[in-house]
């Protein structure tokens, strides 16, 4: 995969502080390595004039300076002898940056979600592998997984994800620093779907990218669940399930670690699993949040060995409610019996009080009725006595006669 273009030799003949640029050169990019933390270089043109990192023709020159190197791109450089003033690194000298390209191992067509994949490649300047360690320090090579935007896959419209960075520093999964072999550790923590692997190369003056052939990231063939202890003293468990259509069950091995709520950390390995789902027991050391990390090694049914990484797994265990003892059960029974007896006593008292109230009401009603009856009888008797009295009879007759006269007068008045 070609990431930068420009056909020319990549070695700059330099004697002392001098080098020559031929007349047929239309554009050149020079990389000068300096002694660590030295001042930027000064370029002296064939006519004796000088260029500085802060004073050069912007329309023709691009100059990037770093604590340890200068990278200078010149359009239509003057032919002839040039000089450089400064503390040039005598071991690394200078390089013409030309056709920089990166060749990586092809990726498997079938990958898995959460897979970790080691990929190696070589960085070239022209046709020669880069052997200058300091040159490799000027290059950053990232890998992005870009969705193919195929609507048939779950990752349709997903944002690009950075999955790896290649390096040759002898750290991580890179076996040896400076051997010319760049190593990338792919972390496929992406949504399953179809992707275009995109390699991005960046130098201080150039950025190039290249898309590789599409690959498919399948759903992870291993799933993880947790089983929580339901009784005191029982173990928790990690339940591992497997899609046997994709993975050979006999090939599975697991490394893992658990961080307990009490601060203790334990590691474990499982190298032989007879059947799935398989439960890995975890000692129940403390109640609370447990942090779990797992690495699963297996072989696909296509014969490819792969590694899955499960980070940031967690579960929370809660202390089970203890079963009461015989003495506690007896105490609870006594308390319940006492509670029921108290309720019955209160109910009896309430019923007795209600009975008394009812009796009082009945008695009061009876008294009222008797008093009313006595009053009625007395009134009837008094009325009879009054009607039988002669004086009273005379008064009543006079009143009746007066009423009759008044009535006759009113009638006569109306006739007139």
C-alpha cells in the first residue's frame, strides 16, 4: 500500500555540512536529524543566502522543526551545492523523504467483535525498508475501521473507530525495537458489521491514507454472564457460553482476573472445558461491586486462532438474608402470639364499650317515650276538664256568636 509518492533516491550524499541538489529536481523533502535538544538548522543556498526556521519563502518552502530534527520541503530548489549549519547528528545525517509506503499483513476476512489481533508490517522510504530508528520516530501510523455504510449490516452509519497504532519501539507486542518490523495491536471494540480498514500515515509535512479491502466483524462468539450466590458461603460464578457454529469448543482457554470489593485481586486460568455453558467459580470474599477482566483464546471452525478481550465487566453481590435459628423462630412465634392476644383484648374492650353505649341510648329513648306519653295523657285529661266547666262553656258560646256576627256583617257589606 503506497501512502506517499515522489520517485527519487532516499539517501542524501552529504560531506561534512555540504550536499548537492541536481538541476532536474522539481521538489524535494529533506529530513535532517540534529543532536538532541539542539537549535534548528540554518540552510545556506548555493548563492550564499540563508534560510532559517523562522525566515524562509513561504510560497516555496515548508519547514517543520522539532527538538531533534528539521523536515524541510522545497519547491523548485536551486541546483548546486547547499550547506547546512547546526549540530547535525553524525550517525543519522540526512534523508530525502520520497516514496514512503507501508506494507502490512493482510487481515482475515472474518473477524470478531472484541477481538485482539497482532499485525506486522514494514515501512519503506523508496524501495528500501526504513532502518534509521530516528526516521521512524517522525512517522505516526494509525489504523481506522470505517463503516462501509452497507445497510445490510448493524454498523450502517457508524463513526470511524481507531483500532490500532503501528510502532517499532520494542514495547507492547512489538518484539524488537528498531528491527524495521512495525507491529500493530488491533482492538476491535466496534459494532459488528462490514468495515474498510484505513491506514493513515502522518509526518510533520505529509498526511496520506489508504483503504484496504473490506472485512466483516462478526458478533462475538463468546458471551459472559454472572451467577450470584443465593446462600451464605456459596461461590459466585462467571458463566461462559459459546457459539459452537463459529468456534471449536475444545480449543477454548481463558485467563482472567477479579478485583474484589475489599481491594483484593485474584487471577485465574481455565485450560480445559468439557462443555458449554461453563461456570467458573469465584470465591465469595466480600459483598459489593466486583470488577472482572477476561481474555479468551480459541480456534474458529475455519482453523484460525483468535483472542477475545472482555474489559470493564462487573457485577454486584448482595449479602443473602440469613435463615432464622430455632430460638429466633420460637421468639418470633411468642411475639406473634402476644400480638394476637393484645388485638383480641382490644377488640373485646371495644365491643364492651359499644354495648354500654347502645344500652344508654336505648334507656334514653325509653325515658323520652315515657315522658311524652305521660304529657299526652295529662293534656287530654286537662282538655276534658275545661270543656265540662259551665263558665268555660259560656265563654266558648260567646266567642262563637261573635264570629258568626262578624261573618254576617262582611256578607251584607258585599251585597250592598
